[in-house]
C-alpha cells in the first residue's frame, strides 16, 4: 500500500516566493523522485507557506530514503532560507 508524507514549509519574510518555487522545482522535487517517490505535489497555502504531499510506493521506500531526505532538507534550509513547520506521514488507507 502507498505511503504519504505531508510537510509544511515557510519562507523567511522578504524572500521572493518565485525564487523559492524555482528551488523546489530544481532541487527538492528531483531529489525526492530520485529517492523513490512516486509523485510530489506542492500547494501554495499563503504568501509565505507551502505544503508538499509526497507519495511513495510503500513505507519501506520512504524509510530507506530518510537520511537522504534529511540531508536535502538541511542544505535547502541554508540555501533558500526556509524552515519546515510540520510533518505528517502514514499509509494510504482509502483513495478515490
């Protein structure tokens, strides 16, 4: 059964959202796909916040990518001046 992570992010005040989005498209999304993610969806939730929904084939794939994901998060935080504000994860139990 597929596994999903939902992370929320905030950019520092004064940072251009388009620059932040470009970094997501160029760095984060390809990295997640390279680690085994099936799909990544980014939602802009306000002028300074976003949520990312990442679908994985299964929990084992996500767990195997954990250290690599942490490394990307640390480097992106320094480069893009963002911070992760929350994370939820779990197995998909129903889908339409």
